[in-house]
C-alpha cells in the first residue's frame, strides 16, 4: 500500500489517545489519523484537542459502524473496553470495505469469542474460482466486495439499506460459489484484475510488551541460543493498582475477562515466545486482598484480583511462573523477567532498561550487563516506546500488502487469553486447569 495510510481509532480513552500520539510521530512515514469513533463526549474532546495540536482534521463518529461505513480508513485501531472487542472485530472483518486492524489486548474476554474470531478469519479462507485461463484466488469477502462495488450507489451508500443489501450480496455470492464449483465458466476479466489487486486484511493483536527494548533484547539473546534450551521463565510484575477507566469497566471480571486475562495476557505471550512452546496446564493462586475493596459501582464491589502466583507447564517440558502484585508501588522496576536455559541465564528489567546475561561456565564474574535502547523510538509514551515500535512494525506489514504477516497474530491473541482464563479458573477451582479444557467450550462450561 503506497501513499498515505489513513487510520481510524475506535475508542479514544487513555489507550486510544496513546495510539493517536504514537501515530502522530509516524507522520513522516506517511501516516494520518483521519477519524475516531467513541460515544463518550469527554474522550472525543480530548482526542480532538490532541489532533488539532497535530494539525490533523478528524471526522468524529459516535460508533464504530459509522466509522466503517464512512469508508475513510485503511487501518483501524480498536482500543475500546475488552468486552466490546468481539463485536467490533466481527463487524470490521465482515464489512465490505477491507480494513487492516490493530486490536488492543486482550483479543477478547473469553476463549469462545477469540476462537470465533480466529475461525471466522480461517473460514473466510480462499476460494479457488475458475477465472478463465488466468486463474486466480478470491476470498469470500473479496467476492462480496466485488458485488457490493457493482451495486447502485443509492443502495450501497444508504445505511438503512445496508443490512438488506448485505443479505442480497450474501445470496448472490453463495449462488456464484455454487455455480463456480459445478462449471468451468470463466468470470469476467475485471474480477481477475480485482483478485490480483486483492489485499489481505491484517489483524494484529496489541501484545506490545515484546517490543520494549530490554524485553526485545532478551528475546534476541534467547533466540540466539546463548542460554541454551530454555527451561524456566519467571516474570514478576509489581506495580500500582488498575487505573480509573471510563465508566469503570475494568473493575469487573465480566468486562475485562479478569486480571489474569486483562493484564497478564502480555506476560503469557512473552512466556510462549521465550520457551518457543505452547502451554499445557496452569495452576494459580490469587485473590483481591488490598485494592478496590472500598469502591462500589451500581451497588457492586469490584471482583478483580490484585495479586496472584501462576505456574504454567509447556509442551516441551519448560515451565513459566508469574508473580503479580498490584499494590507494589514501592518497587524499583515494574517488570523483572528471568529466563534460564541449560547453558545460561538472562534477565530484563523495566523501566530500568537493563539486561543481564551470563553462562554457568563463566559464573557470576562473567555476567554481562547492558542498557537496552532502540534508536528508532521517537516517542516513549506510557509503555517505554513499545507502542511506537508496534505501530512501526504493523505499518510495514500493511505496506507489504499481505506479503508480511502481522507480528502478533490471532493465534497468539487466543493462546494468551486461554492461559489467563485457565489461571482464573484454577484460582476458582483450586486445581490445575488444562489448556485443552478451556479451549473446549463445552468442557469449560460443564466444569464452571
Ligand atoms: N497495550 C497495553 O499495554 C494497554 C494499556 C492500557 C489499555 N489497553 C487496552 O486498551 C483498551 C482500552 O483501554 P483504555 O485504558 O483506553 O480504557 P478507557 O476506559 O480509558 O477508554 C475506553 C474508551 O472506549 C470508549 N468506548 C466504549 N465502548 C465503545 C464502543 N463500543 N465504540 C467506541 N468506543 C467505545 C469509551 O467511551 C472510552 O473513551 C482495553 O482493551 C485495554 O485492555 C492496553
């Protein structure tokens, strides 16, 4: 995709505005934020003020559907509360106009929703159609789009008719696919051309901690084999309590997915990267011991835990451990990561931005300490430059027009949620919970 890449941001609360500022630092890379969607007027106003300061005229919508229908954007960033991600993503993926998507973590709040998104993306698949001598591939939404594009403008552009037109499209497409499977009739050249021009919809999940310079450096060390076969990963996050959010959505498990999904999907994603394996089973202990106990919203006290220990076993025999405390403001670092392989050990400290690594052979005297930095970062923001690098990376995938896969895909998003869900369930049940169990909706429901 050449020229200016036009972005829309759905949800412009704290994180949406963070994306807006990050994208303003990518302006020289040919990025423009052209629209936002948010029903909350104060959030809209704060985003508008920011955009004006960047000299970016913004079209403002109160919902994501209007933003999609405007046809203004090539890329949308979804930074709405967790419980809204599923429906918004489904609407984006289903929309006749293709939009690349960067969706904030967690992908969704439940495994079932994540799976539906992933399966839909897969099912959408690619259909081989008899495109005359040229041959070619079309995905189902491509065919929808082609037909949609041929519709009279007053039908395609009239929001009231959208749903009706959409069903009509679906019927025609089914008919075409059926016909195509039974005949070798060729489809007009314009379709072949369109198929050639086809752009995949890229969906990247905002698991951005992997881009933090000390974390990225430690990943590089691990992947370089200096530590040998990774056996143990321990991640400690000791920090301040959850911040106040618009309408306090993050105070309840039903909205956020629970602390170990909402917050800790980042760390479960990192563990999978370090051990290069998939999780098998999870054991956790946690509670709400200090924070939010004196808060009441609509007569209800928050139910999100504020501390936990989680142990994860991976399918290559390696182990992960998470130590989460959200009443630990008196900490030098917010994240301390330790990775131990059969040859050596590496550590990363955030926000000190320090990485240490050494081997068993060289011992304590041989431990090397370095300051991790990434010169590409133009804006540190709230997450030590990781949001900036995430956008830089996603932009390059978007520009590569489907040749380059998103760095953090739907499977990564799904598994990081599954590990969090398993940990939450383990606390509730007081036993190990297998990933297979939470991946199987029926088993999960019957054990709940
Ligand atoms: N990557 C990270 O480290 C990180 C950090 C913070 C938040 N997040 C994620 O970002 C997302 C947003 O969190 P936040 O901290 O900005 O919350 P927030 O409450 O500050 O902002 C959410 C915004 O979304 C708006 N909104 C609600 N429903 C909407 C809808 N249907 N359509 C459009 N807008 C809607 C709200 O009005 C609000 O302005 C969450 O998924 C959260 O987990 C990620």
